[in-house]
C-alpha cells in the first residue's frame, strides 16, 4: 500500500495509481467509509412512511431504509430482512410496518421484529440480531449525519467546530432545499479533496473568488482530524461576525472552510453554511452534494459564498484534467509545496495510515 512521510518537506504525494486502482478503492471503502460520519441531505418524510436509501451507490452500496413513525420521528434501519437478506423497501411507501415480500417477516418502523411466519419451534428465537440493525443519526445544528459501523465518536469528530463556529446560531440556520446542487465529477474522491484543500490555485483558477478575498492572507491551519482554511475578506466585502473570544477575533474573515476526515466540508460564509459531501461512486467517479443552510439571506449574493456554481465548474475542469494526467506512465510521485499544501499532506498522511499493511509511522 501507499505510505506518506510525516515530514512534508521530504514527503512525496501518492502515486497516480492511488487515484484509480480498484483494489485500493475497495480497501478505502471497507477501512475508512464504513465507520465514517457521512452527511445526509435532510429527508422530508411524512409520518408513517418508509423510504429506501442506498448509502454511497457504487461504493458502499449499503441498503438502508429511512422511516418516520406516527410522530414523525426519523429512524434509519437496515433494509435487509434478517431472515434471508431480501431488501424490504424498494420504493417509498406509506405504512406503519415493514414487511418482507419473500416470506412475510414483519418489523416495526424502529426495526423491532414484529412477526416471523413459519418459525414456530425455532430454538433461541427471536434473538436481538433478528431485529433490523439501526444506524445512529446525529445532528450538527440542523445537519444530519450517520455512521454505519462504530468508529470515532460524533462529539469528538465535531469538537473543533465548537470553537471555530461559536458565532453561528445553529438553531437559526434554515435548510434551503431549492438551492441543493448535485454534481458528478469524473475523478477520484481524494483528488477532488486535494483541490479543495489548498488555496494555491485560487489566483489561477478562480478569478471571481480571488477578487473578494485577500489572497495574500489566505492560510491554513491543521486540525487533529481535518483542517481549516481561512479566507480573509478583501476590503469592502462582508465578513463573519466573529465573537470577541474567537481565535481570529479582530480579523476581517470572509469565509472559513473546514474539512473533517474523510469527506465532509463545512463552508461558512456571512450568509450561512454550505455543506459539501464528497461521496465516492467508484474509483474514478465522485458525487459532490452542496446543501445550503441560510442565516442571513440578504447576503447571499455577496462575498466569497456568492458564486459557488461557477467555482464548482472551474474546480471540476482542473480536477478532471488532473485525473486524466495521473494515468500517465511517465508520472511517478510529486512533491508538496510546504507553505501551500500542508492540508493536502495532512489528509494524505491520515489516509495512508488508515489502509491495511502499513509500516509504522515515522
């Protein structure tokens, strides 16, 4: 597998194969994404309904079902019957029970077994494992996250946000479903993140963004399991209302960009938050979701967060061109620009240590 040195000054970037090898991609899914916190677009479910959800199609392909009981309480449970594994829900339906269409086994909307025809006389039945497995749902403000298998605690994962975003009134953020954007990028998921994690390319690729930021003051700070990019506003542009106790108090900050491993991006602007989920769909295909949570709608057309569609299109062009270049037989491994690509190296280092058969850290 791939190893990334701890010292950025001597480290090499991953080889090209790290961005398209099917075996490596499968290892990433099983060792990283099965226990990652993954963001969801807020579901809109009526009471007593069930909706199928295939988690990360083309990657994890985990069959789940979202249910809302008579009180509208959201739950997420496995969509595989505990008898023989048949998918229980294939299309949205109104119901107060889940019923397997194979042998008639029934479950309550919270996943509890409610009936098992044909199992009279079975010993040690039902067991806890005969209920549908439940998937935990946790919230950062109005934003839902799920974790398929047990991994890092949610409070530990989101802990850096508590200080960095202490000025955000999370209970005042309103999800804007009409602003949701979904893009498919013909590139590996890591490559999309590599591009996001450095401001090195902003003056070259994003002219409109460079015009509203003080690019010379753009900088990066590393977090225990992610990174922060600090966008200082150009003169006259709207700024974040930082608290007096904020680590950046006194600075004119136009945007804060936080990446939490592996694939969640919190982009905070004067108008609110753009949540981005970089979801792998295959070795060289990635789904990128933009969900908008608005605090001050009058600032939507101003500053660093005002032209996200254009910035996304520009990013996709360079990312897809880089994906094509990484297949070159003449390309080996690159080097990191220490002052510009610290967050990229930090991400690569973490990623390499998640993979199996790694040597001890140096």
